[in-house]
């Protein structure tokens, strides 16, 4: 199977316990107390999620009567296996996103697409742009990159800020929560041993209608609840000073107000790093290929697996290698090095620096993801997973429903989509052994949908959107929080419908 777990993983536990350390009731209590400890440490003590997950694992193991050395071994084993399966992919994805930004490829895509539609098509085009850029970019980076564009387009056309802002945010959020190679879906795939190709295929099928409903369609209603004009913002980027961020990406240093009115594409081109001396403009098709190349390779691999059953088929063998996530992303990184980096006039040193600069920002994400793997392994080795599996089987509750509900509860408590995804995957993981490959992929997506439910004041994304768009807390709830909830509920409904036919 071509999945994140295809590579061998060194396990530190030589002899996993064959029987639980405590009774079922105590193990369930250990699970709940461990999760509560993580939630309280993150929300009340304001401790970093990495440390919170470590301490939560210790609390869980202690309540479950695990020997202290067993708790340590379990956590380290889960930490190491998750880092090996997910960390490389996150790093390669971050490199693609960074070179796309620094070379001007991202701005080129935006300028080309926005310049081709009229006023009525802008919400749909902004959703498309955000979805495309959302493939390699982390959510926060996508927001910083797109906010100046959103506000500029709204100012130049007179379109309401919410009409173009909500579709863009929906495109970024859906891709972040449901589609690899983002950390949440990748981690769930690794923990559940799901097939990445199938998850990617089903994720795109679900993501498209979800972006449409939570983006352009919902934006019409949000525009009535939160009437917001871009003219009320001081500069591109609003209250948070996002306009200055465009300068760091190579703008000409002029503010939004100093740009002459005219063609939207020309305005957006002012943000392009190619305007720097010695730089060249990246072709639209080149930037598009760099983003979609790994997705294309993995999708082809997934489709061949479904249509060509002969594993000895020579074409399938070649595509199996090219569609392996690490290989597909590495090919895209190499392509971007030449086509986006050197092709835009950057020197070899500049391209190398760009790739290097992509890694420090993801260090925290990698540690959180890996610690989540350690928490999951502690759950399993304590015997909690089998207890939950037996309970779910006894009450005949769907693994998809259980995964979504657990993710929703942890999302509401911690505010972190990543923590919600990791913890939910660890809790419902034992149920995956009884699922088909297709339903295991859908379980990943159900958890992803739950992890996006109702972002509120304990979520950093909530404050990011509030500040960038100059909203009040109430306006942010009526726009951003509602949008996230629609994504969660509608996306999960599509997961359940798809489970009936695959």
C-alpha cells in the first residue's frame, strides 16, 4: 500500500502489553483526564501544545497505572514514528510554499486569475485562488499572502470585503483541514495507517462543494450580517499592518492609496517580487505546475490503484514510485528550484536561503504533531483504544460519527485543529482495523471536518482573521466562526454520503 506508513518504523517497545494495566472504567477515566489535562494546560496555563501533550500523556499513563518507564517508552515510540512518517512531508511542502511566495509565483497566479473575471465572478475566483494556493501553503501563510490582495480587489472594484474575503478564507481553511500535504490530514493518515492517495482523492471530491457552499454562497449572507467596506481599513492589510508584509515580498514600497486606479491585474502585479532589479516574472503556467505537480502524481497513483489490480503491471510500478508522497513532493521541490527559483532570476544562494527559511517556522508544528503521535501511542499501549473499540462496537456507533464528534469536542476545548485531529485519530484509531481502505480514508476526512468546527476566542486563527480584516469579536464570530462551522458540518455530511457509495 502506498501510504505514509509504507516505510519501516523502528519501534522502541519490544513487548507491548498484552493485557490492559487497569479495568475498562479506569482506562476511560484515564483517557478523559488525559485529554482534560491537555485542554487545561493549553487554555488555562497557556502552555505550548508540545509540552501540554507530553504532560497529558504522563497524566493519562499514570491514571491508567502504566509503569513510568512504559509511559516514557510509549511516548518516545509514537513521537519517533510520527516524525518519520509526517515530518519529511511537512518540510517539503513548506519549501514549495516558500519558493512560490519568494519567486513571485503566488502573486502571478493571483494577478492572472483576478484580471480575467468581472465584478460578479470575483467571489468565485477568490475561492479558486485560495484553494490553489492552499495546496502548498499553511493557513497562516496563505492569509498573510492573500489579505493584501483581498483588500486591494475590494477597494478597486467597490465589492464588499466579506464577499471576497469569506470565499478566500473558505478555500484556505478547507484545504488546510482536509487535503494533504497539510499537517492535520497527513498526521491523521499516518496515525490511522490510511492510504494517502485515496484520502487525497476523496478529500478533493469533498473539498470542492464544501468550498463553494462555505465560500461564495455563504458570503452573500455574511455580507448582510457583517457589512464591511475595504475603504474603512487604513491600508492594505487593515489593522494588522498586512500591507507591510507585501513589502517584504518585494513590492515597490507604495501604499494602496498611492497606486493609480486601473486594471486589477496591474495593481496586483505591483506586489510581484519580479519588480526587483535583476528579477524576471514567473509564467502563470509554471507557477501552477509547481503547485499541482505533487497532487497530480499522487492522484494518478490513487486512480491506478483503483483501476489496475495487477501489482506487477510495469506502468503501475513506475507510478507507485512517482506517486509516493515523499517522491512526489521532492520532484516538485526540484522542479520549483529550477522553474520558480532560478527561472525568476534568483541566484542559487537565494534559492537555497529560501528553502532554508521555510524550515524554522514549521519547527513548532512538527513538534506538536510528533507529540500528538506520542500521546496516541500512550493511549494505545495503555489499552484505551481497545476499550473504546469495544464500546463503539457494542453501541453500534459509526466510526465516522465518533471521529467527527471527538474532534469537535477537542477543537472547542483547545482551539487547535491540529491537536483535535491528532487526539481524535489516536482515540478512534483501533476502530480503523475493521474498516476498508476507502472508509479509513473517509475517517481521516471526518476527523478533519470535526477539527474545523466553530473557531472561537481560544483559536489563534480567530484573532488572525479579526485583526487582518479589522473586525470586532462579534463580527468575527458572525463571519469567520460561522464559516468554519458550515465547513465542518457540510463537509462531514458529504463524508457520510460518500461512505454510502465507496
